[in-house]
C-alpha cells in the first residue's frame, strides 16, 4: 500500500481488517533508495537534491536549502544531523545560494568539505553523512511521523500480535523506546503486592533492551552495523491476582 507509516490505521481499515498480527518498521532510507542515484539520498555520487520518500509530493532537499533561513537550517542540522558545525554550515549555505541556488549534491558536499575542519573530517566519517541525514529527516518529517506511527501500530495488532522496529540511530530509537515503555508500564502503586484484575498492561516488551546485529550478519551486510531492534506484543489476559515480581516496572 502506498502510504506513510502514521496512516496504518486507515490502511488496515481500507483492507477490511479489524486487526493485524504483526507490524514491522524498517526505519530511515532503504538500500534500494540509496542505490538509486536519482533519488538524491546518497552523498557518494552527484545527483539532484530530492530526498523525498514519496517522490510525488512535498518539498525537496533543494527547497529546504534554498528557502530556509540560517537559523532554520542550523536547527535542522543540529537537531536531526547532530552536526557540531551546524551554524557554520548553515551560514555558508545561505551565502552560496545567493550566488546560485543548490540543485545537486556534489556542490553541497564540496561546501561541507570546505566548512568542516580537517581534524573533524578525519574522525567523523564522510562530512556529508550528518547533513544528508538531517535534510532527509526534515524533508520527510520522519520523527513526527514516527511518534504518531508507534501508538497507531500498537492499536491495530490483535491478541498475540507484535510490533517490531528496526532503527538505525538514536534519534529514531528514542521515541520507539519511550512508546514501548509507556505501553507496557504497570499503572499501580509500587508497594502493591499484587496486580489487581484489569490493571495488567495490555502489552509487554518482547526484547530486553535493543537487539543488535552479530558479527556474522554485519560481515554479510555492513549496513546492519548500526541497527537496533525492539519489539512489543500483546498477550491474553492474565488471571488475577497476579503476584508482582521484585523490580517489576511501575
């Protein structure tokens, strides 16, 4: 189905379903998108600055670069790219677009090489990595969509269902962790010796923390090196009274 993550309830309803058994999120940009040069996601080759997940609608990365103020660009690069030199890069973009608007990635990469100091370039990976991620996340409003999609996905799974999320950096992983923790939390006093009937959380964490790829998988697929996998699921009602174990989540 051609839809955004947070439209999952509408998609399920349109298919005539009242629930699904599982939802799998593979967040961020896909290998297929990275490898299609024309999509503009990759900084390794010169391409149009597009970066839209849905290429049929919405502003492009070029639109962001050519219309945002220096302050807005600084926010995007700092908050989504965690870029130390966000302000320096933003003001350089504003200066250069007055000469000629940004249209292709090579010119942006050239600017980043010029603005990011050499010591930082030697230790921080490709200088385009953080800026390109930030632009992509801004263009697609990824964090806001994710924050809406998590409760929507939890709502549509049935008994015994699972929501599984693969995230690839901390900005994606944090809202997933918060949503899963909130959905699986017991809402009873900490000193209560048992869980009253009807107070059991409807969901429980399936993974203990986040699962990561092992060395063999990373060797086979280097792009799996940064993955963090979390899962939550529903279960049949637990007979009451349920003894609460020591250290149970409040």
